[in-house]
């Protein structure tokens, strides 16, 4: 990542890229998820040429800050991040969680400034894609342009999920919906949909879902007691996906 104003750290600015951080899209197992291209190697090389990489973000470091100028979108190669924005009373509202293979930062496209901040929940490797360069490249690569539209659509879908979560009546519905979302996203990465580790804290989960930490713990305990989940701190195993689906009150 470059050291332009949109990329900020809680501590020090990022150093320049070094050879040890260079990873090729050709060999990245997530390339078909974050920016899949059914094109020849020459076109993939053109995409590779605009991607910038730097040292991994450490836990607690900011990738970008709310209201800073928008210049790039970012693909998570490993680790996890949370999006959040400030409220009028000075508190933090978590707006989403980003896992490997997912793209973030598109909230700045509309007005040229990021509408939220993004912070690493654990050590995270990030690919930075300058948006102006991506726009120029996508004009000559229809497959890339189509995928950009799909990414924007997914961003809208995630926003709708948050609205749906906060509109649900029960805490169990909210928790179950979030777990099913993470399960689905893991499956898209060809990982286990039934066994996974939650990268976020229960404080962040509660903030995202509009619930207290105590309520989150009670819901996990109840789902575990009923044989729906196995919970070991942050390790989750979905034992009964159909019952979890019903708990989420989802039609599909």
C-alpha cells in the first residue's frame, strides 16, 4: 500500500513496498473470488501491474479513516477487518466485517471520501487497487467491469443485511443471521461452512447487531444447549444448520 492520506495507521505510516510482500494474482488462491477474471494471462498481468502491496496490517491498525479522500479499493488477502463509522454522540457503530477474498473501500466512490473507517481485527494482508487505474483498465476488459458491478451489488446487499439484522425482533434471529452470513462467505472461499473462527470480538458483534455482550453470550449458550452450535470461545461449529436457518427466520 502507498502512503497517501487515505491509508492511515494508528501508529506509523506504512513503509514502502518490499520484495518480501510481493504476491502474484496468478498464484493467489483468492484471485477468483475478489477479482475473478476469465481472461488470458496477458490481461491478468495488466491487472497485476496496478495492484499495490505493502507489509501486513497489524491488529488495531487503520487501513483508511472516515472522511479521508477516496483513492483506492482494497482486497483482503488474509486476516479480517471491520468497518465502522462515528455517531453524533461520539460513539462507534460497526458497519461490517471483511474476510479474505472480500473487497472494501467502495463506500468512497459516490462522493470522493470514505464514509467509514476500516481497522484490522488481526494481522491482515491487503491488496490496494487504485480506483482510477482500475477504471481505465476495466474499460478495456469487459469481464473486469462486470465484476466491479457485482462487487457494488454485493456492497448494497451487505448494507441491506445490516438493516435486516437491526430490524429483527429477537437477539437469536440477529445472531443466527450473522453466523449464516459468515458460513456462506466461508463456503464461497471453499472453506468449511460449518466450522470456523470468529475474527471479531463479542463487543464488535454486539455493536454490529445492536445487542449487549451479555445478550450475545446468552444466545450462544442457548444455541449450544439446544445442540445447534458448538461454541469454544471464538471457535464455532454449526451442528444443526437447518435449525439455525429457522432461528434466523430466513426464507432461503
